[in-house]
C-alpha cells in the first residue's frame, strides 16, 4: 500500500483535525501480505458482500472503516456525478496552483505533481499557504490511502458509478472544500 511517504508538517495538523483527517494523516506506508489478500479474495462473496470463513460470515461495514481510520461518516452523501464544470479553476482556488491551464480538461491529479508542489512547506508560509498544503495532503490521503486507483499514482477528482462510497465521498468533499 502506498501511503504518502512523508509525514505531515506540524502546522497542517490543526487543519487536518478540523477536516477530520488527523487519524488518517498518521497512516504510514506498509507492505501488503499477498497470501492474506489471496485468501481473502477467495473467501469473498460479491453477491452478499461478505467473507465466508470456517467460523462464519463476516462483512466490513462503513462504520468499521470509519472506526479504523478515524473518519466521521455523518455528513452529506454524494449521490450523483459532480457538476463542477471548471475543475482546473476549482483546483487553483483550493491549492493556489493548477497543473494545467484552466481551459484544459482533466479528472485527476498525479501524486508526483502534488508531492513536488506541496511536500515542503516554507518556514515563512502564510496561513493561506498552509491551508492549501493541508488540502493537497488530504487529496493525497484520499487517492493514495483511502481510494487508490489501479496504478496508485493519482487522485481522481470525479468519482462516477460508485454509490458504495457516497457517504465517504460526501464527507471528503466537505473536508476539502470546507477548510478555511
């Protein structure tokens, strides 16, 4: 599993806490146990969303994930495709910089771009710059730890056809848009 690979600057912690990400920010990179994953995959029953073990059935609920990661799940759910037309402009307003010009279309940010632009926070950073870095850190947590893509190299800005993550995405969007 690819965590962020770098701990958050202490100045980010109040903003991460405000957004409900203080526990998720402490998740570190770890090695996957492929034998365990293979066993779990073999025991997964997609028709009932449960694992079938010799001792009985087990399912992972949203509450289980929330408790493990320390993320609140009591916010509005995202139930449709994003209606944000100008993602580049939104990213610029949230992060103070955008990877491409506002006329281009994109649906994700590369981790390499986030890391280059936000890993190191200037000692003289303004409050606005700290908030932008906190938002970038949250985006990296979302795409690298909570909901990685198959290549694990970008955070997607639009989630389509994923109703099973609606409650989590609602909270995450509130967290990113709500800081500040």
